[in-house]
C-alpha cells in the first residue's frame, strides 16, 4: 500500500525536471548587431551561463538558438533585466561577455560572472572609459604577528577617478565593499549629487523588497511512534505508518537583502493509522494488547530555507519547527485476557487524542523552473515531535513535491 502512495511523488520529482529540460525560458528579447529587436523567450539559466550565452527562441515550439557575446548587441527580459556585449582586456587578450546592466546613467555599472564563478564589476564614464573595479588579496606571514591576508582595494582609486566631480563621496567609497547592492546604491547617490535638472538615471536594477509566493504540495511520509507515560497505549511496539497528505505553503523572502534565504510556513492534512502490539502478565493472567489508532492529523511547519539563487537545479537546505494536532481520532484497545482454560476479550474505546505535539524539522532538496511562471521543488524532510507531558516521541521521514507561484 505504501508504495502506491509514494510512487506518484517520486515520479513527479524525476519527470518534471527532465521534461522541462535544461532551459529556464522567460519572456524577453534580443538586439541584433544591426540594431533590430526580436521578441520571444530567453533562457535565464544563472549568472555564469548568461554571461557567456544567450539562448533565444521565438516561441515555445520554435527551435532555440544560442548566441555568443559579440554576435548580439545585447538581450533582456520582460522584468527589466538586460545584458550588453562588452569586451574585457585580460592577460590572454580581449574577451567578450554579456554583462548585466546594473545601472544606466551618466556613470554606468556592469557585472558578469566568469567560468570560474568569480564576480567582476565595471563602470563606464560619460567619456566612454570602461574601467574595471578590482581588488587583490595576498597571504603574508610575519614572525611575530603570524599569517594573515592583505587586501588591496584598487577599485577605491578607480571610483574616486570616475566620481571626481562628487568629492563628498570619498568617505563612502573608502568604506565600500565590492558587492552588487552597495555599488548600485553608491552610484545612485552619485547621480543624485551631479544631476541638478531632470533625473539622469535611465535604468537601475531593482531589488524586490519582500517577495511572497504560494505553493500547493503533496507529501508522503513514514512515521514512527513511541508512547510513554501512564496511558494504556504506552509500552507497545508500534509498526511504522505510511500515508500521503496534501497542503499549502507560503514563502516569504527579501531578495534585496539576501536572495538565498527565505522563511516558509506549511499547513497540511492527512489520515494515518498506527497499529501497536504488546503483552503484559499479572500472576497467571496474560494480556494480549492490540492498539488501533486512526487519526486525521493537521500539521504545521515553520522553517528557514537556504536555496542556491541561480542555475537550473538549485540545491536547498532547510530547518525549523513543527507541530501537529489530531483533529479527528478513532482509538481503541483490543485486549485478550488469557488465564488457564479461559479467554476474555474486551474492546476499550478512548476519546480524541487532541493535545498538540511540538518538535523540529530539517530537510534537503532542490528547486527547478516550472514552465514560465513558477518553481517546482522536491525535498526530503526529517521531523521529530514529542508530547511534553509524558515524553512520548514521534519521528518521520517525508518526501514533498510542490509548485511555487
């Protein structure tokens, strides 16, 4: 029976990522070298891929074509994100990249990620000077002070030169870290100082303040029960129970502060059955005990999730708190009292076992793009719950599949 409940979820976790392919197409456009703009779908695969490739298709059933930097002037997406072909002077000669435009104004800011997964930033002045923002670090060793790392912030001098008409920003430049959101904020302040008339920022990458997403999901789990205390159900050996449930999840994140972290809350409903067996003896009487616990259970989870922000398959890891409550219970104990020459059967019914159980959860899985509007996710989660009054314990392993919109 349990195989029939888990196999559909395993099927979803395997087939949806395979059927959706390696691409993550979003509505966008390309700009040809002749200056023509063609609208269609562009593959948003991740910073490293999108810095070296632009995969474009005119529609869901049209053939996809991959362009290299230099074969297009640029490309972009409907949400405002855009890339331009730019050349970089390196030790091996000039190299071309699709650089993301972080800010377009008097002083432009660009970004790309290399094949080594390193981030690089550039500014372009009104004179057309294309300047790299770099820092170097080296390991030093001192007999008295020990080993350490010295960082040389070459980008400080570059930014001072590029913003020489706003000397009041020098203290901010000194404190600056080479991070995307800090650079955007600094150059935005620069434009506020030097632009005295109309706004001179044509485009600025926006960082969404709070993002709220919802997901229906299905879950399969195996639960293990151990009951202690003074109840008649204590001390029995309970077989694991396997059952499906379904629910709804809400995810809250702040990409502008940290695009990797989010907080989620899940609510799900399912039906389960525990069977327990035990034998007790008193003088010449043996009691054969069989427990039958049928529950309709409501479960809640609050967890924090770390998910890799880009790429086709994004690993995720989570941890948080769990609770559950039986909203409907059908519980009985069947007892066979055996004495020499006599068997007395008895069935004892009990009320609703409605007290909440509390505990924690931890899990791991992945996210992948689902069509053009959401993310499909699949993860395995471990939960441990206890009933505080008598230290009874319940643990479970679950497999969840859902779609975030």
